[in-house]
């Protein structure tokens, strides 16, 4: 069996090859670009701040004019957005946060250290040159790269783009993903269950996970356990889409037709990966369109999407930093049995800052995924003792 690391490396290499040939680009107002991936780096066209400005409400003055108990006439008032006059020697300027520093002033004394007396101010502080002054370009230099290509834009990125006056950005177009689900036992919610049938929970999980990544999803529904029907669904899914994804049918059972259908319509690599929950997992092509086949078991489908398919999708979207981000957190539980598999344990942060383990870790217990707020990536051949640090991957990363 492949290790988790080997499978992930192979997936990301395949996605990198596919993204270059299939990537589509559009230009958007930054306000519409939340969650989209930058095609080209964003560089500033100006310095931020554009001029020296005050970091405090207070008084701008010259350090040389400060003597113990100095009383300085207030020669001007400088609100944000104004253009100050040069500061006359021996005077102070009333200034507000963000306002430009008057020429000649070399410090700002915060108002809490000053006492206004009529049209003058008494300074009870020995300031230093540059005190409470934000220098021009201190945040961003003109021409500096402020966001690298391949970044998925968050709200702070949008504000940063706006702060340098950029009105449009080039981003990767939404990834078009076609999905379908195999199994004669599957029924949609709202219909009565006959003997041996189950509701298609994978549909809702997969649509939600892909939607979270900003994908444009086409849902082709449930496909019967029939080879020709599966081949037809694959052809339909590949037309006009950047990725085809399925749940179920990639195993070796007599009613698992995805493998044979994909081999007839394109190419297929099926892996048994040394993970739990997980195997099997499929990577392939329908014609030239990439294909990902997830296992049909609900928890296996969820876990393999988060740990394998999601990095693949993000790389297809042009994102550079796609590996699951783990942090070390204390385990407030025991996991006494070591196995040869990498296990993804459903856990949740507790009030004490540690991790609690969902009591039922079976691969059919979808309630564990709804309860959990992350996974512990537990290496093969090891046990966990309470109090040990473990590798925790939060769902909200």
C-alpha cells in the first residue's frame, strides 16, 4: 500500500501538471474576489503610508523646543486628510491620528502627556526624535510585492489591495467540478427507504466541501450500478468541466463499475493507501479531464477529501500553499492500539485547550465528523498517552 505521504505527493504532482493546461483566468473587482486564487502577484503602485503621519492624537513639535515644563503656542490644527503648514520654531501643532506631520516637526507627544492652556499647550514629557511618527512607506514600499501569486484571497488581502489603489485583480476562474454517486442502494432524502436502502449523505457532504472551496459544481445525481450507465455519466461529467469526482464504485466488487468504466473512457490509477479511514482511492482521466474517485463509506469519503482531494483541488485552482496545516495540541485521551496505518482520528478542542476523542471512531459513524472540529493525524506504529502532543489539523484552517 502507498503511504499517505506518497499518495499526496503523487496527487499534487498530477494537479500541478493539470492546472497549467486547464487554468482559466478572469479579472475581478477585489470586492468580488474573496476566496479566489491570484494568478499574478499584486505589487503596490504607491507607498503606504504615502507621507509621514501621526500614530496618536496629540501635538506635533520639535524635540529641540522641549524644555522642562515647556509651554508652546498652538500654531495650527492638523486633522487627517488636511495639508499642514510648516511648523514655526517654538510652536506646536494640534494633530490627530493619521494626519500628515507638518514640515519641521520631528515628534508627536500623545495628548495624555500634554495639558492645554488656552491657545498653548504644556508638554510634560521629554520626547525623542521620531516618536509616534509613522514614516512614509513604513508599511508598504512603492513597487513592493504585497501578495504573491497563488494566494487564496482572504478579507485582509482585499483590504490590502484596496489600500494601494488597485481596482482589479486577475484570479483563477471557478473550478468546474462534476460529481455523481454510485449505488443502487442510495436514495435521496424525502423518499421512503426500502429494505437495504440508505440515504445519500455523501452528496451533501461533497457538495458542501467543494462549495467551501469556491467550486462551481454540477450534480449529476445517483448513477445505477451498471457499466454502461457509469460510462455515460463519465462522458457527461467530463464535458465542459475541469474535474470529475465520484463517491463509491472504485473498489473491486462485482457491482463497483467506476473502475472498469474509467478504464474504458480514459485512464485510472487505483490505490490502496495505508490510512484509516480511507482506502480505496482513485486518480485518473476521463479523456483529458482529471478524475478523483472517493470511497463510498461516509467517513472515509469525508476524511480522504479533507486530507487528499482538497489539496488536489486547491492545487488545480492555482493555489501554492495547499498542504493540511497541523499544530501540536495536547491529547486528553488515550489511543492504546498501534496499527500499521496512518489514522485520522476525529477530535474536538476542549475548554482546557486539549483534545477530546469522539468515542466511536468507526468508518461508518458520520456523526463523528459533525461533532469534531478537526483530525489528529496519527502516525503508524504508535500509541497515544494522555498529555502527549499530537498533530491536530483543524477543519476551519
